C-alpha cells in the first residue's frame, strides 16, 4: 500500500471549534484554575514524584495556558508510554475505514501464526480491547540482549507473532502490550508500509501539530530512566519501554512523544469526534464500552469496575477523579495521562517523567487524580 501525501487535515479547525465554543465563565475563571492546579504540580516536584511536570487543559471549551513545574517548559517533550496505544488504535481504525483492515475478521487470514487453534479466532477488535487472550508483555527481546546480540526487528516481530495465548479469545480482559504490537505487525504486513509512516500519515499529519512525534530531538526531551543494566545509560529521546526499544522505537504499545499542548490537540480532536481522521461511526465506536459484548457470559459487571472502549479506557479510577465516571483516556507507565470527557468539555493532558531516575518511586496516580478533581470542580 502506497502512502500518498495527504491534503491538509481539518483537525486544526476542529481545535478552533473547541475554542470558539468556550463560555465566558470558563475564560474568566482560568486564572483561578491555574492558581489551584499549579500547587499540585509544584508539590509533585518537591516531593520527588517526578523532576519534570507539564499540564495542558481544556475546560468549558477553553484552553488554559500550559502549566509546568521542575525541569520542564511548555516545549518539553515527554515519553507518552502507553498513551501511544490511542494513536495505534486510531491508525488501525483509519485503515478499517478505508477497507484495508476489518475490525471483526480473524487476523489469521493475514498472519499465518494466527491461522490455527484458538488463535484463529483472534480479531482486531480483540486486540484493541485487550480480550485476545495474549499475555500482558512480550519478552522475546530478552534473549538477544542476554546474548549480546543486536536487535533484528524482522526476527523479533516473527517471534512476537508466535506468542501463545494464555486464555481463549473473548474469555477474559487482560491488559496486553503484546496485543498492541500485534496490531502494528498486522498493519505493516497488510499495507506493506512501515508503522511510523502509517501513524504519521493517518494521524499526525491530520492533527496539524508539530508537538507530537515518534522521533523527538533529544535536547527537547525530559529524560526517563537510568538503565545501565541494559546498556542504555540515561534514557532520553528514545522510547523508555524495552519492547518498543527492541523493535526500533515507535511501536504499537509505546514510543510516541509529545508536549502537553501537543497531547491536548489530540484530546481536543477526540472531543470533536476525530474529524478528517475517522468516520463518525468508528469514532463513536471507540467511545463505547466494549467488554460486555466482547466477553459475553464471561463478563462480570463487578470486575473490572472500569470500562474499555476501542483503545480508550473508561472511568479508570482512581486517577480519572471522583467525577470522571464518563471520562475516557489512557495512562502511561512513565507518569503520563490523557483524559477526555465529552459531556463536560474537558481535556487533561498531564505529563511527567516519574521514572526518572528510577521506576521504583511514586507512580503519579495521586497527582493525576488531584489534577482531575481540580479541573472537574470548574466544569
């Protein structure tokens, strides 16, 4: 599949539509919101939750100025970690919209390792809703690293696709990074196009912002973890997630970088239904709770308590806040989160490098919740 150069995407207009809908009270209360949010960011730095924090908010249809604390400025790029899965979802669904992929067809028609046994019933929808039965992590990169070998992406992807299921498809929900890297492998095989080019063409160019990328300049990035044991030293400007690192960087599960404002642009596009990127039907499908239908008799309404859309997490407590019961979004291991609430007109892009210099500290959940609660109090 060739990737032609697209015409300018309309999402900058979608962002303008969000702004033009702002009401006077939201505009005039911006200073108060900022004065209430800033101490939470400052305290996160002071208490060593993270050395750098950046936050961009839409509330009441109005964008507030980007807030920062510690070693971050408005133009600092952060490793988004698993928020990348939302970009993966949108890229895959854009291919569904164009008839290149199918949401509910077995992926085994394209991927031979998925043509037999329980794996033969795995669909793209299974992968996007974490109901495929795949394990949480793929660790095939360990062997090459332990043997002192360089990573061979083609070999590693082939190994990834042989990952056995831990459960039959549609019988459990279990968050799976392996599943999202399988989405990447599927899209690359069907289109014949490298993953980074697919994400760039179907999503990033249509968002009309330079503040989201899979290849940031090192000097513009907040550092993540110090990993001498993996021979990486201080990781900066290179994806923190080890599986994505072994696969060359931007992958299905991780590898996207953004400023807080860049991530806010993505969130604002969700508020408007991803115009120019997805059809209204598929954009709406992303928002819907998928687990009751995907799990059927295996669905337990009490467990999990949160919901799962296509890519989007729903009511993910505790970080989405007390009033975020209708919120959608995603968090990232590095200390990042994106929250979108259509009913309230809210976007919260909160970025930290809480894994710097080590992942063993605070996971930033309390910070995420406190920021969400403040923003909701003004909605």
